[in-house]
């Protein structure tokens, strides 16, 4: 996420703290159909994000935060698979290319 926003780890932690919401389950979660939930969980980008954060798949009884990763775990570097998915995801959005600083010609 930091790469997407152009922020380093420290800046991402600051941004996360500023925008932290109540950990209660969002209202829209209860309105998801089983088909919608399945579609989300089958998307490889969503699966990678959910695995990184520690979300448990499936429809549980209420919000289950027991598997969520600690801040220290979330700050660890991306593995090769995560780097690949992030690069692919970023390549899909033309705004990312405009936001990245371009190397100066030599």
C-alpha cells in the first residue's frame, strides 16, 4: 500500500493511525450475499490482501479479529508473490504511472 500512495513505512503507520476507524464490523459486511462473499474471496488480489492482513475466509459469526496480524507483522517487507501482485495491480491503473516520478534522461 505504501508504494501505491508513495509513502514509506513510517508515513504509512502515521496515515493508518490518523484514519483508524472503530474496529467494529462495517454494516455492509452483513449485507453481502454468499455469492458476493465467494467472489471476493476468489479474487487473487483480495485473497492476497486478506492473507497479508490476517482476515479469516468465510462467513463467521460477527467480526473475528483473532487472526489479524500485529503492526510489526504488517510492516515486514513484501514477499516475491506480494511484490508481483502489487506490480500487476499498479500496472492496471494509469494514475499510478502519472504519480510515479520518472527518471531523468541522461
